[in-house]
């Protein structure tokens, strides 16, 4: 970084920009969850780190749900958001509500999405979802098309 950049506040080159809100003027699409098989979920027993395809998430003990999508495929969801998005079926199984509307947008560049549980890298073309409380999270287009349909 040179003196001009320091004085005039220009960003150093290198890392992707960070998003904590949708960029101005972005085009949103509306989707809902497809009907899908139930998934196992539980409240984190203690503070922990969960590795995902987009990076690491922080789970807060007694406050966040950990949702199992499959072997070695988990997500962390804040309790109030989880309870708005999932219906309990009993025995630790939950189904995503199909009447909840989400919005998403895509970008042509790599960004770091500041999720509630920690930073996650979104690749160009990933769906950047906006949830029931305005929270953002990235989903690969392949997984998104499996999970969601137009609303």
C-alpha cells in the first residue's frame, strides 16, 4: 500500500470485498423451499466451530441450532431464525417450511458474505440468500436449485 492509498482511504488490493447487506441496485429473485425430506437438527451444547463448503461457522452453545444436511454437511442457524424456518416433526427431525419466502441475488465476482455465524466465501454465480430476519448466506447454484423453487 502506498502513501496516497493511506491518505485517501483506498482499499488495498487482494482480498474479495465483504458483504453484510445486499448491494444497492441488486436484482432480487423470490423463492421458497421445495418439499424435502426431514433433517436432523439439535441445539449446540457448547460453543463450537462447524466447517462448511464456504468456510467456518461459529455455533453458540445453547443458542444456535446445528442442522445436518448429510454426512460432513452441516449449517448453523440462530435459534429464532431456525424456529421461523423449520417445523418440528419430533425425535430431533425438522422440515423446512414451504410457505416461507426468501429472496436471493447473484454477483459476478467473489465476495465474503458476513453471515450471522461468521464469514463465508461466495463464488461468482452463487445465490446469496436473504432470510426471514434479513440475514445473508451463500448457497452454490447447484444446491440452491435442489432446495428452492420460484415463489
